[in-house]
């Protein structure tokens, strides 16, 4: 078995071995091996020519990554907490994703910005946000959020090889989770969702940390005779709605489980596409189980009131099943 955090380092190392243009940069990623121990072994194997410790400046990290990518490297830049994307938002939203477009394809920016995302560990309001929806609003960015160690490796490979910039969200609450190690050469195509559990009565669409929440809910509901299908989106851009619509065609009921706040969360985009392209497939209203629109509390008991839980998902599915 391999942990999610080990899979991050393994995924990066595989690509660094494959392609000498791949370099890493970020705060404390070298000798300290990352604050979450997600770059373990990289400095020892690849040296300071390819693993760069940076100052505590998100703008410096993303600016250097952009320049390196424009001149032929494939940087993997770490922003320690996803909340801190706000510190370098001009680069993320206004510079990096627009260069290929503004140069008519003459200049590409093949870089990955990877970052620790989400709540559940009591890190408080400034270090616990799930901010995939921030990146989702920016045309030109690909947005990736794996739920399993194997997908971390496979999606990391596809992200680093992409000629478009990718924001790669690693969920802090999943770092200790374990899964089967992926085979050599494992690549997961960006924009290909995964059916994590087959079912016939209701479709649950989830991402990153909400995938195990949805799977736990599905197991509990199965004891009540409710068969739930769980779709792991894996990516928000590209967004695989074909798999979601195909599932909805089998179940006719939909619950979206997301850690973003309800207001402006990615689930709203999924639901709007269902309204446009799959309305006639529905036999019941759509339900969204999302985070509350408040800053994340520090206390575990209060945090559990804000973010999606198995109990909240079970309650939503029961309502739909009885509709």
C-alpha cells in the first residue's frame, strides 16, 4: 500500500526521471521535504539543480515558474496552502492562463501549481478552505483534484505532460489515506471521471475528500436497500459530464457532494449542465450537499457542522429516494 502523501512525491519523481525538463520549486520542499512531507526524497535523488527551495513569496514562486515554463522547462510549483493562492492570484488568473492565447500559441506555459487544499483537520479559517471553485472561474487553467493515491500518480503524470497550466489540488485530509500503488507508466487522462461505486437508485457526484464521504454514505444506504452510484470527477477542467449524464440515465436522481461553499461551488456548474442537457433524465429534484457559506471554524465539532459529512449525504439521498 502507498499513502496519498507518498503518492505525491512518487508521481513527481516518476516524471522527473522520465523528463529532465521537469523541475520543482516551493517553500521548504528540498531539505525539509515539504511541510506535509509530499516531496520526500526528491532533493536527494535530483539535487539542487532541479529541486529549488524558494523564499516565502507566492508571487516569486509562481512568477519564476511562469518564466521557467516559457523558456522550455516544465516546473512543478508548490503553494503550501491553497488559501495562499490569493497571494499570487494575478499570476494564476491574469498571466499564466492567458499567455498561450495572447501569443496565438507561439508560447506555451506547461507548468503545474500544486497545493494543499481543504478542511477537516482543524487548521482554521485561513488554512482550511476548499478553493477549487476559484480556479474553475479562470479560462485557460486545467483543474485537478485526485481522491486516491493511484489517481495522484496518474493525474500528476498527465498534468506535468500537459502543455496548458494545471492547478493540482491535493487534499490535506487525504494525505494519510492508503491505496494500492499504481503500476509503472500509470497515467490518468485529464477529464475522465471514475465510477467509484456502481448503483441503480441515485447518482452521487463527488471530488477529492468528498469521494470517501460519498462512498461511506453509499455503504450505509445499501443496508437500507438504496443503491447509490458514486462518480469521482477527478478534474473540474476538463469536466467529464458524459459520465455523469450516463449515470443519471441509469438512476434518474442526482446528489452533488462538494466541499466548496454552496454559494459559487463547482456543484452549481454541474447542476446547471444537468438542467441544460439532462433535465428529462430526472425523476426528482437535484440536491447539493456543500459547505456552509461561513469561514471554516477551528474547533472540530464546529468544522463538522460546516463541511459535508456522511450523515448529511445520507439524509439528502433518503429524501430523494422517497420523492
